[in-house]
C-alpha cells in the first residue's frame, strides 16, 4: 500500500483569488481526510501566494492523519516546522520566484547544509524527506545527509509517460532500487495523476507515499462538475 498525501495548495490559491475565506481550507482538509486520504501536504512559499504561514498553524489541530510540510528551509520555514512538529518535513530547493517546484537538491554541493538542517529536524522528532531529481549521484550523496526519506521528483516521468512510458520509468526504477538498498524510505511527487499513477506505483518497489495536488484538484473539478451543475439545475427548476 502506498499512502496518498493530498497537497491543498490549489484550494488556497482559489480562496486567495477572491480575498475571502471560500473555499475554506480547514473544511477541505477535514473532508479530504474523511474521504480516506492518508495525509495532507502544504507547501508555503515566502510570498504566501497560496498557503499562508498562518494557514499551517490553523491546520495543525484538524489534521489527524499525516501532516507533511514542504518548502525551502529558510529560517522562517525552519522555525515554523519546529514549532508545529508535523509528521514529516520535505525539503525542496525552490526559489522564491518559482511558480512550482522545478528541480531537486544537488546533494553534492549542498551536502553540509542539508546535513545540518536534517539533523535539526531529527532532533525534534520530525521525519525528514529531501526532494531529489532521479539521478543516482545525488541519491548516493544523500546517504551521508541522514534524511529518513527521499522524494523523487516525477515531472520528467509524467512528461515522457505519453511518449514512451517504459522508457520514462527506467531511471526511476534504478533510483528506487538504490534507495531501497540504502535503507532510506521512498516518496514521490509532482505531476503524478490518474493517467500515470498506476503504472508508476506498479513499477516502483517499496513506494511509501505520493504527494499529489494540482492534478488531483483539477481531476476533482473534471469528475465532479457534472454533479454540481445538475444540483444547480434541480434547485432552479
């Protein structure tokens, strides 16, 4: 069984577009858990264009499944994570201007820095995952960092899945094998969807967790909009 953590950033984006509190982030977090999701993921960014730092604090009391906080470990982020103590923190090297995560860590160049950050989180009992491109050299260097898990960045897989799914999964299989041999837990995320998730899951051994947001929320709109329109029509008749 691979756990599903639902990233609710897009719910916050929709809310922020109107400047109010609808859709309500807390209510959606409760619903998503009640529908069977194994956890909630949030990824606050410094400009707070979707999830706000205050949202993360507000969510803590209502999350009874797994709470995963993603982000670049700047001081404000580190302080918040230590204060909230989620089940998992996922370290992502995104720049402030990035629309979405676009690359994993260079664990060779940033080894000492990541080692310090991971050690700090581990000392507070927080499971730590690091976001990595599917490159063996970065995974090999991750062993010395001391992270509990590695989250493989799956955009490349998703992009090439439509072209040649067998070729698209090859490097991920190799990386998963090495991660398993190293005794590190394996997560994955970014652009996984209903179209490609089964193939990915069935080919990646010991996949513990996937974090899915943009595709899942979009698919929810696609699958659910017919029912909403029919409800409106029934009320208007």
